[in-house]
């Protein structure tokens, strides 16, 4: 399996899903439902999920899919997955509903708990980010492909750029930010927060609140391949995937993987 060839297929699939999302986004009105956890669901979520799952199943029938919008297999089955797809067909449904453009299509390939391929696509402006482990991370903007490579920094620097969610900023996150020296807060939605780090536009992303694995897998792969890191605050190790619980622990993402940047 040549991952550099596979990622080009996933880019096409993500763009197809993005086109399905935009068909709903560009309507004057669209129906909004609430899932069991009270999070919103739209027709765009379903269409994007159907597009992705249909294409992945056709091209890679032996690789199971874990998607936010699919019925979840039990851990007794999932724990035997050596490879699996981790999919969030529309990350940032609240941003989608607010029509601010900060939503993304996310597809990652997980190997024994580690994201080894990731694609994140922003349908509204066409920006696309992708990575393959041991190959690198890249962005495509306005038809121009650029390799993403982060640079070292110190957590003690003055004026660090801290990225946070438009929809979620809890007490624990605010307390983390308050420890920094005159930080600049950048508010973004969905997995775009990771991509600000990977592209050098921000330094730290603390998420001291629950997220799901499909929210972070693809973007973590891109950030890691660019030179960054995502740390589980419970054990100080990098985040892993396809766990028994598909909820992530609290984490802190850093623009660059360097000893002095971890707190």
C-alpha cells in the first residue's frame, strides 16, 4: 500500500464530500436536527458521510471505517483493527449553521493507534491540507502546494499566539492561557485550529475539554508531520486512536516538537 498514492485518492474523496456539503450550505434554508448528545446534525453531514464511506468502501474494502455518523462497532471488534479510517465528514457543524466557513472534511488512516495519513479540506475557500507519515505535511491554497515545516519556540516567549475554539472556551482552558506571557488569542472553529499551528500562524492549542477521535485524527497527522506534537495531558504522551473510548482526553497541541515547549 503506497500511502503517497493513497493520499491523492483521499484528497479527491474529501473534495467530493466538500462539494456535497456546499450544495446544502448554499441553500437559503436547511433542516437542523439534534443528535442524542444534543449536538446538531444537518443534511450536509449525512451527504458528506455517504460520499466518503461509499468511496472508501469501493476503493479499500478491507479497511474498516470509524465515522462520527456511522453506527459504532464494539471495542471487542475494533481492537483487532490493524488499519482503519477515522472520519469526520463535517467537522464544525455549528460553524456550518452559522455560515462562517470554519468547517472541514476530515479523513485519517490509523495504524495501530497512530494517524499515518491525514487530509483536511475546507470547502468554502478550497484550502486543503494533507500529510503522510515520514513523507511530510503540505497545504494546497489557490492551486499552490507548499510543504509545512514548523520551527522551534519557547513556551515562555512573550506574545505567543494561542488558538481556541469559537464554540468552546472553558475555565480550564482560560486558566492555561492566563499562565502565558501576554498571549494573543486566535479564535477558529473545527480542525482548522491544528492547521494554524502546522502552518506557523499560531503556537499553542490547549483543549482541556472533551473531543472525539474523529475531530482530531487527520489534523494531528498533519501537525505531527509538519514538526508539531499533540500531548495527552493525563499521561504526557502523544494522543492515540481507536481506543476503547472514542473520546479524547484533554490535550495540548504545540507548533513544534521541542523539549522546552511542553508544560
